[in-house]
C-alpha cells in the first residue's frame, strides 16, 4: 500500500470533509476487479446458505410480490415478456429440431414411456363434447357422405347384377338375348337408384354422424380405443423432431408473434387476470410463508444444491457492469464519505 493510501486509511491522519479520491478509487477497483471475481463464488454460496435459512415470507412478502406480478399485467409490459420467447427462443429451438432426424423417443427413457402409455389408458381423458363437436364439423360430414354414398351405391347394385348373372343366355322371343335385356334393366335401375341415394344422404348423413359420435363415446374405453391413444403416443415418439417441426415454417413462426402478443395484451387487460394471479399466489404461498426457503424447496421437489461456480461465472459480468455504472460508483463514493464521517463522529 502506498503512503497516500496508508494516510487515507489512518484514523489519526488529518482528513478533509470529503474522503480522499485514492480511497474512493481503491474501493471502486476492489468491487469490480479480479479480487472481487474470486470472492464472487464464495459470496454467492454464502448468500444461498443464508437464504435457505430465511422464512419465505421475508424473501417473498405477499403484498409486494402480488404488486410486482400485477405491475406486469399491463399490455406493454406483458408483451415485452412474451415477445422474446416467440421472436428469438422459439425460432432457435425449431431450427435445432429441423436438423434432428433421429427418433424423438431417444429423449424419453423407458420408464417414462410406460408411464405415458399408462396415462393414455386412463378413462375420461377425452370429454364427450369434444367427440360430438368433431362429428359436427363439415369436413367430417363430407367424408361420411362420400363413404355412405359409395357404400350404398355399391350395395344397391349387387342384387341387380346377381340377377343379371342368373339370366339364361338364350334369346327371348321378341326381345333378343336375355342377357342383353337384363343389362338394360340393371342400367335403368342404377339410374333410378342414384337420385334416391342422394336424397337419402341429404338428411341421412347428419343422422349417421350423430349415431357415429354416440357410438364412439360409448366405446371410448374399449381396448381398441385405448390402444389407439397409446399408439398415437408411440407414433409421435417414433418420429424425429424434424418430422414434427416441418410444418413450422419461418413464415408461420413469424405469424405467431402478433397472435401471442395480442393474446397476452388481452389477458393483461382483464380484471380476472389480476384476480387469478392474486388467488394463485396466495394459495401457493399461504401455507408455506412461515417455513424456510429450504423447507419450501424440499416440499416442491428442489433438493439439489446449485453449481455456485457456474452461477458466479454467468452472473459476474452483469454484476461488474452494474457495479461500474456511474450512479453506483457515485453511491460507493458517498458511502466512503459517510463511513469516514461516522468514524470522525464516533471519535468525538
């Protein structure tokens, strides 16, 4: 330590009303330099241990926490929260998916697959109204109408054609060959049947769809239907991330941003959102407020200790920028002034 620094830290040395600049410069360098970086990991770990012993209500006071949540339930602020995810994070994730051509199942261990299939097998997963709504859709009606038309038409021509095959091949007096006559009869029947089928389908398709919906509902828990749900899970896992991401084109991803932003702003504008936020926060924390943070984390399943060095490495650059800000540097200077003034006062 140089002579000027020693004098500045000597309580018996004469001092000005303001702290000497070398002392202020030393403090600024100390809290932003390499020594502070080496201390940073130790301080983070010590702070974490202290935090674990602190009651939750001291760390997350209910009223202040709810006020903070509600402060972000403003259209502009909530848009700022969701926009980066849609604009930056999601496209980056999709870009990685497009390059991944291996089966998605490799990300899911066998015990998780078993659990997923078991969950898909549980009754009541699909509400009846979803099925009825599906069968009321025009696209489903078109598929059903086409299937009914083809089935009825094919079946309605079976008997005439059987009759045609049974006719003798000999000639009938005045009519010519029996087979030729029969063929004409079949052709006329088909012409007559065609409008009848279409007439039937005009009202019959909706009735058939309604019966199909009720049939599906009544058989939802049959083994074949349960197997359908399990098979869909297996199908999704067997496909690659690139398969699942192929519909997420750049244009579609870009179109998501205004949609998500619009929904977020609508959520923020509703009084119900603030009410739900208050009720959820209160319901989650009210029975835990008196417990320490460690006890709360244990209860919600967070048991591992953080990697303090990793956290120090990622947080130190931002902390250093913060501590180097002119306003913070000025505050450190004033702190030195206050400290020395208090020292003089205590010395009388």
